[in-house]
C-alpha cells in the first residue's frame, strides 16, 4: 500500500500544530481496537501498545513494542491496557482487566471473580493481581501509586498498585461508569450514563464536586483531566463540556456547530488542549478551546479503501506523539509539533 503524503496533508488549517508521520508498523491482520503510549523517561525503553483480535483464535491480544526500534517486546492476552505514568514508584508497568465469569444461578448479575493485573511492559509478567474488579474503565493515579477499576453495581474501586490493598470506592453513580481519570491527590473523576461528572475522594467515598449534563445527551464518549486537575474535559454525544470546578465555570459547545465535516473522537491530549478525530477520509485534530479543526490528513479513499480507516488513537503524556490504529492492523506513529506564529 503506497502513500503520497505531500498530496494528502492539509498543512494550512490556520493551525499552530504540525504533524509528521514517523513510521507505520504492521501489528496484525485484523482491526486495531485500542492503542497507547507509555510515559517516556531516560531510564527505560519508550514503548507503545496496540490491541487487536488474533485471527486464529478470535481472542484479543495486547502487542507491546518499542517506539524507537519498532521491535516487539511482549504479547499478552487482554482486551484493554493502560500504561502507568512515569513516577518515583516506577514506570514500565501496565494494567489490564481480566473479566470474571457469571456464577451459576445469578442471571443478570455482573461477572464475578474479575481482577486487575499489573504487568511489566518488557516481559508481560504479572507482578500484582488485584481481585474483585468486574468491569468498566481502568485508570492510574497521577503518581502511579493507585489504580482504579469498575466493581459492578455502578461503583469504582481504588487500590494501592504496589500492595493491592484497597484505598476506597466511588459509589455515587446510579448507572454504568464508562470513563475514569485521576486528578491530583488521588481524587477520581468519573463519567456515568446517569449524566454526571463526579469528582470523588475515594477514601471517604464523598463527592467533592459534580456536573450534571443535559439528560437528553447522556452518551459519555471521552474524558480528560489536566495534570493540575483544574480543567476537566468531557464529551457527551457531540457536546463538549470544559469544566473548571474551582471556579464553578462550564464552557459547552456542539462539535456540529464548529466542524465543517463529521468527525468521530478518538482521544484527548493529557493537557486537555487537543482532540484527535477519525473522519471519513482520514483524521484531524481539534482545538478543544474553540472546537475548530487545526490540522487534518486526507487519504485517498479509492486507494486505501475502508481497511485504511483509523479506528483508535492516543497522545503521549507530553503531547509530542500521536499513535493511531487502523482497521487493517497497521499502527501509525506521528510527531506533533506546536508552531508559534
């Protein structure tokens, strides 16, 4: 499959961003469903993961590879993965969720016996198993000392990532929790189908602040919390909410009113400034402050077909890299540079 990048890139969108393709790597012959980039430090090999379904067994696999050499590091079974942030506790770890099986006679109940597995990025070995996690999102605390996961019954549990000891719970939601991210000081931000954004202190299970969205658009699709915790971005349907809890301010707008073409959100940068979206002819990056597209790539649909469609995305923690997964099992790594004009 060949590409003529010079004819496909729309380089002038009134943007402060410049993206350049570093490389493509074939990870699978099947669709990439999720990707991620580990926090980069000088003491460990920078790495990324791609999740796809093995064509032979129809089971999901996590393929972890070096960002520098593209060399495969390890493969483990799993349908999700979240890298630990770089911290004094140590990077080079990732968490996966192993779903339990429903117990006999418990029709309609959530699976029991699930667990969160803390694994080494270099060899895939499990260093810790945290039991009682059932479903939902998995999130690391900002300092890497805690991990959160769904427990069922619309609750989130939080555990120490070194010992497995329980730290606390989030119990305020009345419907499924779909997204979770930590703010500083082990405060957990959660989105739920009940139409709430909650900031909770898991140690006490008390809600510190909450934002109720319009009940007609309770379709949570994305969440990002700025490193300072002062800004929380959530996407519900096609509506963006930029919330600053300390100031009690919310800025909301519909992507339909700011975009010229339809886009399907893939990921939000950790500083809550940018959002990458899949489009019918490639992908683009949106400035979350205004909702405007600031960079886009257009692909030759005739040449690439549906198989070249972008299906997953993730920014690195410093926003300098964007990794994309495609329907044909290919991963793309893009360098992101901000231009000041």
